[in-house]
């Protein structure tokens, strides 16, 4: 099974959250890579995305408290793009609806794959 999406610019929150130590440590341990400090956002068909993520594995990253702020848990679904190990991340708290999928990898996928807004991409299991 695959999921098709179109590269789009996000709101920029991914870079902040992917720089937080507890998330980095948990993702290194559970996903096997240190995430790049940012996400690749794709516009997708929300129903297809739900089916696709349901067919993938699930790794849960626990939330944590830092000072007075609570950071929610994250569901991670390991996947690949062009044979690069990645994960679809679904934060407990998000600004996006089901039509936007966020992907993490150890690389800046935009740079590594020379992607720009509007490019079509396929995510595999």
C-alpha cells in the first residue's frame, strides 16, 4: 500500500518540536534515527491517509512536562520515501486536519530529494 501526497509548506512548528530533547531521545530509541529538526508536510486525501497509517506499524512517543508546559504524545508510523527511512508523525496536539501529513526523517527531505511545494511524492510502507 502507498500514499500519494503533494508537498506543501507548514506553519513551522515541526522545527521547534523536533528540537526538544525528550522527543529526540525517544525517537532515536524507538525509530532508530535522530530526527531532522523539521517535518515534511504533504497534502493528502484524509481518508486514504487514515487507511494508509492504519496499515503501518505504530510507535507511541510519550508526552512530557517541561516547566509549566505539557507537550503531548506523538504517534509515529514508520514508512519510507524513495527507500529513505521515515515516519509519519501524528501529534496529540496539532493545528492540521487529516488532509495534512507530517513526515520526519534523519534528513531534510526537501533538500535530500530536491522537493518544492507542489511536487508529488509517494510514501511506502
